[in-house]
C-alpha cells in the first residue's frame, strides 16, 4: 500500500505556479527523498500533504483514502523552521504536543521519557506511521547528523514511512529507497534510486595518484573532471574506454586507486537541474 499518493497536484500563489501537476507516491515502509533547489516547490508540496494549504487542483490520498484531517494523528512533521514555546519546560511542551495528537497525559509523559533524541521528539512523540522532515539536516554538525540518521534507520526498521527534503545529496544516497527531484514546481526525475543511478551507467572514474595531473587537460577521453590535488573525479567522454585512460595515467603518474563507478546523486542532481533550467 502507498502511504501517500499525489496525482497532478497544482498550487499557485497569484500568478506564480509553485507546484505544477506533480505526481508521486511513497510505498509503506519506504524512505523517500523530495529533492530540488531553493524555490523548487518542496515546502509548498509538503504543506499540501499535511493540510496546511489545499491544492488548487489534483488529488492527495493519505493512507489509501482521500485526504482527511483526522488522518493527521498518524503523521509526524518536522518543519524547516523549528521553534518551541520559550516559557514552557521541554517536558511540558512534549506532553502538550502529544495531547494535541490525541494522546492521554500519562501516555505522553511516558513516551517523552522513552525518547532520547531531543531534536525530533516533537515530531515523533505520538508514534506516527508517516514521518515528514523538511530539511532535517540543515544546521546540524556531523555528530547530530549521525543521530538523525540513526533515528531514521530505527523508524525504517519499525516499518514507518519517511519523507524528507534536503540539499544533502550524500544523505539521500545513503538513506533513500526512491526520490522525486522537482525544479520550478515540476517533477524532472523520479523513481527507484538504484534504478536511476544504473541508467547513467558506470562512466565516472575516481583516481588517486602521485604526480602531475596535467594528463587530464584537453584529453579526448575525458568529458570533464574535478581535481582535488592528488585525487580527481573524472567523467568519461561518450564511448571512451576506461582502460585507455588507465594506461595513460599509469605512464605519467603512480596510481594508488583507479575505480570505475556510477555518478553520484549530486552529479545527477546538478546535470538534471541544469538541463531543465537551460
């Protein structure tokens, strides 16, 4: 069953089209990445999914039924802009938020004690089946980013459905089962993450070497490259043979690593958004 399904959802603000006939679905128990540059329509989409705003047209089904506000007691939401009530203790706020989701006072207190990761208790205290996180990694140091990753893996093991929007392509690549990349309110790439990466083929090479890297300049085997000193990421030219590049590099430098691999999601993201903007 799909936890949520959007069909041709559209949202306009005056003459500005924020979301344009957007369609996607998330399978129960899946981790889904909603991706896109700033202003792409990610937050507008999330707000419609949880009833903060209503779509101008299209259909949103939640837990297999047309959207109803009463179903939101099974949804947890961590917004991009976080805030708490300054005059309330953390424990009091958590119990209050739990009660807003229909929990008893005693059950909310017990759940607050059980939770260990303070940043996300407000979104998770009522044990939702569907968790939505808008830019959850924003502003987190590596330690807290690791804690968030652990929370998401715990939720996935419990069979929860997770959607998060983020600019952190490395986290998406590690955590997501499927993605939808939107730009200017329109889906430009979506589907199973492994299948998407496989479609691009293994035409990237990572090379660690000792020596001069000038062999990459104006090289017909190379479409483009990013040089980080003694480490370089290379995109092969169409039809280029990686073995010929390996031979050329070995003749001029000492090779510590030469690995043929799929492009990173960040590279796919940049290429796809660049094409649609063009």
